[in-house]
C-alpha cells in the first residue's frame, strides 16, 4: 500500500513537471512581430504650370472723325483744315464731305453716320431734341449773315423795316425765314414771308433773273446775285436790325456739333478737332486771299473770287464755352417764343453745351 502511494506521488510529480515544461516552452516562443505598416513614398508636389504670358493688347485704332460741312458760309472756316487733312498735315485723320442740304446732315447725325457737322443753329437744336440729347454744341461758327436785297428798278424803296409793311418778302426756308419773321414781329411790322424758294441758291437765281423783287439772302449768295444783276442793292443788314431789338451778338446762325456718343468715346479727337478748327477759322482774317483759294479748292464754294469778296460780310467766328452758351441760349429762346417747332419743340438742356 505504501509502495503504491509512493508510485502515485511520483507519477503526479512527473505529470506536473511535464505540464510546467510545456508552459515554459510556450512562453519562450517569440511573439510574432507585427507586420510593418507600409510606408507610402512621399507624393511629389505637382509641378506648377508656368503662367501664360499675356499678349499685349493691340493699341486702339485712332478715331477718324466723319465730318460733314455745308457748302457756303458755315463751311468757310473749315476749308484750311480740310486742305490740311487732304495733304496729311492735320493732327489726325478726318473723313470730310461737303453737303448742300442741311436736312441730309441732320439725318446723318441722327443715324450715326456722321460724327461732327456744321449746321444752322436751329437745326442743331432740333437734332438735339429728336435724339434726346444725342448731339452737343462744340462751337458757334457764323454770326448774322442775312441781308435784305431789293431790285431798285422794279421793287419798293426800302430804307427801314417799316417800309416793308404789308409786303411779301421771299426768304429761304427754315433759319432765314424764322429770323426774318422774328425781327419783323419785334419791330411790329406785318410782312408776309414766302419760302417757295426753299434753298438760298434757288432764291438767288430767281432774284437775279428778275422773278423776285425783294428777298432775304445769306452771303455769299448776296455777292453772287449783285454780280449777276446790276439793279440789285442791299437795303438792310438784318444783323443790325436784330441788334436793335435783342442783345447784340446773339444772332448766331451757324455752328458745329458732334454726336454725344462720339464726344464721350473720343474726347481727345474732339479736342484736337477744335484746336485745328480754331486755326482754320483764323485764316479768314489773317489771309482772306489764301482762305478764299482753299474754299474753292476744297469744294466748300465754287468760286474763290466770290468767296473772297463775301468773306468780310460773312461774320465767320469761332466761339466756345460760356460765351457760346450765352449767345446760343438767347438766340434759341427768341426763336422758341416765335415758333417752338423751329428748334425742335423745346429748348436744349445744359448738356447741349460742350465745355460750358
């Protein structure tokens, strides 16, 4: 029995040692190293594309003002500038044309095919109203240029406006008619004004031919008529008659305007034009012979000799700024009171007067 117990104890001891050995072996087994995390290669920064070099914008083409000039007195002062432009001697390029009908010039301003134009002053106001401020007055270029011409053989004796009482007087349409009516009304003289001969040249021809005995004509038509018929005589200077009833110097018949959009888009071109135009007008006083030759050369008027003789009576001027505004606003107010339609139905606003 004793021997059996001892054997059992020995067996138990051996089993315990075996178990212990197994645990020890397990403990000594090296733990599996954790898998190394994959290390991503650093991503290279994308190479920046070079900024494209901006192409320089092409220089804007210089403006080439389209300028319409009426033949006759309102165009006289433009002749030197027109000649300079044709010779390449002007400060900028221009596209000039000489017109015979003021209504065609007005239409070109309205539809935008003309940038700058010489016009009768009332026509300029009418275009302003029609376009709701679409033109601006740049300068006055002609003061009073109307005369009353009478056939001394078949016409009445006229020494004053009062001698016209009850008579019929022919006058070109628009500006001359409105002016003559205004003067007669202010002088309280009742006259019938007939504008059958709407164009000055047509009336001059009729007067010289003896078909009309008494007429209102502008220069240079007066000079032509007198040369064609020795019986014709200048009875009244209508500028002097105007100055008797209205502020002196406020009879202004011709001007230069520009489209407002052109003025805003090309102010430098407008200023260059005005400077060159002022020099051009000055030639009429400085050298009327040279001016007359250029007037014929540029087609403003057909005969240099007639233009030279007429220049002293044409009252060509160059008036800008405040003086321009004062004279023009006075003149238009007078016409408006007589016939609102003569200036387009309303007086222009302050935005009509460039540089004033």
